[in-house]
């Protein structure tokens, strides 16, 4: 199936740039939004970040404020990760993960881990696709992918709750929005 072959190719190739390839000059918000659209592996409209979303992530404490009105490498790294994580985690959940990450590692190291695990996950998903899948077997493939996503999501949420509890950040998960 031609479409699955193309999807498999995209999953194997679509990767954000490494830390050293992130722009080393600060960017304004509109430049950040445009840059992130090229960084993220998205195959449809509406999955990217908007300036309003970025401002909300700052208000929620998920992301540091801009330096003046400019965003640097660290902002771009976190926003690249947020672009992917927002598909499967709430802001509160992402905040636990980024807070613990900040306590344990430098931003460059965190971003390196993000890129490594994203690469693994994208490659694993690509390998699940068989371009010889027939129209008859396509529903089975979709169900298989959906159930794997569901199981991974359940495991992710429970592991995150354990992480929050072990690091003393369970309050971040339990906070109600004001």
C-alpha cells in the first residue's frame, strides 16, 4: 500500500534537529512558531504550537519566560519536546516530567534524551507498518496501533504518578487550576 510506505518513510525520517543545530540566536515569537512547525513530526493541521499556547505554557510554569521578547535554544528544545508530549500528556503531567528533568540534568542532556527516545518510538512505529497491508487488513493494523497507544498511555500515566510521588512532586499532578 503506497500510503503506508510513505507514512513509514516519514516516521523513519522525521526528526527534530539536535541541540547543536538549534538556532543559536534568540528568536521572536512568530519566528519560534514557524521554526517549531518545521521541528515537529506532524502529519496534519492543528498539531503544532501557537503563540497563545506558548504563552499559556509560560503562565503554567512549564516553560521559562522569554528573555525580553526573545526565545533561545533552551526554549526551542523544551517547545520541541512539548510539541510531541502535548499529544499524550496534560500540562500538569508535562510539568512533573520537566521539573524532575531540570532537577536532574542540564537542558542539553534532557533534550538529548528526548531526541533519543523519540527516535526509538518513531522507528518502532515505522517497523509496525507493512506496506504490503491490504485494505482488508488495514482495520487490524489500526486497531493494533490504537491498542498499543492505549497500553503505553496507561503505563505512562502510572509511571509518571510513581515518579511524581518518589520525587516529591505529586502536588504538581494534583493541583487544580484556579
